[in-house]
C-alpha cells in the first residue's frame, strides 16, 4: 500500500489524533498562562537576590518547580494516574492526559518567567520607587511591560516543549498524534505514516516558534 493510500485509509484516525493533541495542548497552554505566570512572578518577588528575605517561601516554590522538572516525565505521568482518576474519574484519554501535561507546563513557564524577570534592569525598579508605585503597580505597570518580549519567547519555548511532551501521552493511552504514530505507524510497520506524523509535529513546532518570534519582535521595547 502506497503512502497516499495509507493516508487515505488512516485519515479518520489521524483527524481524531489531531483533535486529541489540540485538546491536550489547549488545556495545558491555558494552564501555563493562568498558573505558570503568577507562580513565576511570585518566585521572582520572593527571590533572595531581589529582596534578601522571605527565603522559606522562595525555596518552597523552588523545590516544587525543581522536583517536578527533574522527575522523568513518563514516570511522572504514571505516578499521577491514581490522582488523575480520583479528580477526573478516569485516567486515559486527552482530557486526563492534559492534567500531568499542564503541571509540567506550569513549572516550565514559572521557571522561565522567573529568569526573564530577573534580567529586567534594576533601573526599572528605581524608576517605579521614584514614582511611588506599590509592589503590584511596579509588577503590572513596569516589570511586565519591560519584560514582555522575553515573556513571549519564554511562553513560546514552553509550548514547544509541551508539543514534545504530548507525544509521550500516547504511550499511556492519552491519544494524540504521538499515539497515532506509534499505533498506526511503528507497530503496524507503516513507516511512511510514522514519518508523516513526525513531519506534522515538526511543522506545528515551526509554526508556534515563528508566531512567538514575530510577536516578541513586535513587542520588543529595545527596538
């Protein structure tokens, strides 16, 4: 069977796999924005390099982020299966798969946000203090606008990482393009189908990176 015939034969399964990938990625991407950005800001705000105090809160955040990031992802997903089943009623499928994917995405974004904010020039804080800005006014009106280009690039990097992580979910029944490549490509000896799935993932990464770079360039205040 030629590649075109194989694609036509497996097209319904491919469309389902694409839908499952976008479900997982969509939930994880929103979780990164809703939880990852605030966590990164709190880590920056409590960083001893900035404040010289509140070490316990920072090291608590730092331990959580470092622990999750250093955990082998496949084992992390397997470890969370009981909790996923408890919270969602089932452990397999795109929606349950988005739970561990969201957690890993949140900690990646938090760490990247902290690093970006630490690179903001100290003169920005001095200007905010001179204008009498409160802590949250400084963060919202000075810090985030100054770092917006770097934050977009950090968010883009996290999304690209999640695309790679999402392929692992197919191994434990999460579905998606990764699962399609394994089931209908590798295990069925349809290497053309597997190559097509890989090419789709690479294309998705290229599109995400291009969009992120373009937006970051347009928002870069240094230009």
